[in-house]
C-alpha cells in the first residue's frame, strides 16, 4: 500500500523589520508605561484600568513579536501589527483624556513607524486606526479632554521621544550600512560575473576557432568553408563583384612522402600554408581542402589579378625549401583558377571548373597556374 508523500514546508525567514520593531516597541512602550504611571499616579485609576495599561504596554510587544514570527509572511504581519499599535494608542489616548505629551508621543511614534514601512498609504492607515480607536474609546468612556501633563510625565515623554528617534536613526544607519555592503557585494559579484562571461566568451571563440581550423596547417578546414561559402557568393552576387576560386595541389606529393616520410610531407604542407596565409588579404579565405590540396576564396578579385597572384605564389613556393632533420626538401605546386560568375554560380560548379584547370596544369608539366576555359571542359569530356 502506498503512503502519501509528506510535504515539507519551508519557513520564510523573519523579516528584519520585525526584529527591529520588537526592540523599539519593547523599549518605547516601557518608557510610555513609566510616563503614564507618573501622570496617573494620583488620578484614581482602577486596578482593572492599570492592568489593561500594563497588558498593553508591557505584554503586548512580546505578543506581537510572537505573532509576526509565526506568520507565513512576517513583513506583512508586522505592518498589520503597526496598524494595531495606532488603533490601541488611539484608545489609550482617549481613555487618558488626551494628556498633551502622552497623546503626542503615542500618535507621532505610531504614525512614524507605519509611514516608514508603507509610505503615504501607511500614514493614512495610521490616522484611520488611531482616530478610529479614539472614537471607540470616547464611545465607551465618554468625551473628556484633560491636556495637562505633569513635569515628570512630560520629561519621560521627552526622553522617550529622544531615545525613540535616536534608536530609529541608529537602526536606519545600520540598515543603510547593510544595504551599502550588499550593493558593494553585488557590484563585485557583477564584475566577477562579467569577467567570467568574458572568459567564457573568449573560450567559446577559441574553441570555435579551433573547430574551424586545420590543426596541421592552421588554415580553415572544409567545415568552415561549407559554412560560409554560400554567404560569400551571395555577397558577391549582391555587390556584382567577382569571386575567384583557386585549387592548389602540391606536385608529386606522394613522392615527397615516400622519400622523406610523412613528417617531411607535413613540413612541406606547413610551409605552403604559411606562405599562403602570409600573403592573402584579410577578406580572403584560405582552406585546406584535403590531403595536399588547398582551396582559396578570393572575393572581389579580377581574373587578371588572380592569375598574377597565383603565379607569384607559385614562384615563391618553388623557391622555398623545407628542412627536416637537416635534409632540404624542395617542392612545387600547380594551381587551377575559376571565376564567379563566369564559370559557375555555386561552389560545386566553381570547384569543378578549378579542378579541371588544375588537372590541365598537371598535364602540361606541373608548377604552373591555369585559368578555366570552356575548351578544358570539352577536352575532358
């Protein structure tokens, strides 16, 4: 038989205003009780009346604190407690026949407390609660006004107001300090987060760069070429500019590998890649197409300039020497050239035409650059 899962309820932490108001309420209510004792010592109040005052000013603060701590939302509960404070103080002031300093003290203290918590709405709620409580008290005890307050009670009220205002200032200062530290911590955390995000972004860029590069030569790989070639063709179509495609192949590369081993072949490929990377423009895209084949995308390059560049690079590579373990390795390259849009509208068509031109360069003795023509296609077929 299955048992229902128990639901664990997490209690919301007690809001800081509850703790702060508990300290203020306990101290200020005790001072107010002393003031009323001085004021009413010779008034002939009944023991029941004194008991209600003691219950209100000495026991009530602890009851309100207990209530707020147990509430699901301690902050909202404390706001309600402050409204109750105003209501009970209105009853007390009217029951005491509105002694000036005592009435002023309880009125201003209760109004200030709830105004700090709720602003204008809190201030209006305090007025409604205070004068509502006073009207109820007047309805019970009758309308009596005796504003005289003796010097002992007056001094206690002044002392109570002073202590209360200073306590609020100290509490506000402490809270501001906490907020300042929190803001500084958040600012530091934000800076740290920005730094971490920048590091992550740099790492992503490095990883993306590594994923698009051939590890041996440092040139772009086929994956990168496939991802951006359509965009380059579309841009050249939009700007009505040519796009040169060069297919480059190291001559007799198998012989190089057989003679010097794969490390020797790798050295030749790295030197050729370094030559091409060092001489292409920023807008050009040099790629290792596969094995000993390289492909160059040269946007905006006219056919005559493309052939001039191809022969310059071919000559420079033929004059280079690769060295492996003290052994000098010489190699040459052949180049096939095709131009968009004369020779094709897609990379498939352009690479096919460049391949045909490269094949003709090989047939004619290698170490040369040849531009594609329609006669090459006819001869191949």
